[in-house]
């Protein structure tokens, strides 16, 4: 990838977060859907461990499901869902790195609606 991406990767703080995610390919043809967990995440992207990662350049839709630690928020919402698109920018034998698009949506999850509908 370009030097810009690799220098961005070093500048952004990464957090070890094991968040549940649904990753769906956006290529023409039959979409592939994967239920994964993040190994780490930054404001720019995330790393998803998987046995057979998608190829670099693959466009994907990513939906992350996050728990909320504040007790009153957890009772009211049960967590949050972040939806964005991105691109696989790096793969290795442990998984794939996805760079998020600049736009995303965040919405609360109701306690009774913890499903992973897309």
C-alpha cells in the first residue's frame, strides 16, 4: 500500500479490543458474510484474526457491536452498533487489516434487540 497508509498506521493509537463484528464483502456477485472478533482497533480501522483472510483491495461493510461500560447507559441501550464500509489493506497468516471509510453510523442497541441484523 501507499506510504500514507503505513505512516497513518503508526500515528493512530490502537486499542486491544475484542469486539464482535459482522464483515460482508461488497464485490459484485454473491456476498460473503463473516462473523468475527477484532484483535485491535483504532479510529481508522481494525484487525480481524481469521484463517483465510480476504485479499487486499477487497471492499467490505463492517458492523461492530460494542458494549457500553457506564451502568445507566448499559441498562438503557445495552450497547452500540457502528456501521461503516472499508477496504482490506493488509493480510498476513493471522488475519486481515481493514481501513475504515471516513463515514460511519452509530446507533444504540436495545437490550431486547441484541441480534446482528444488517
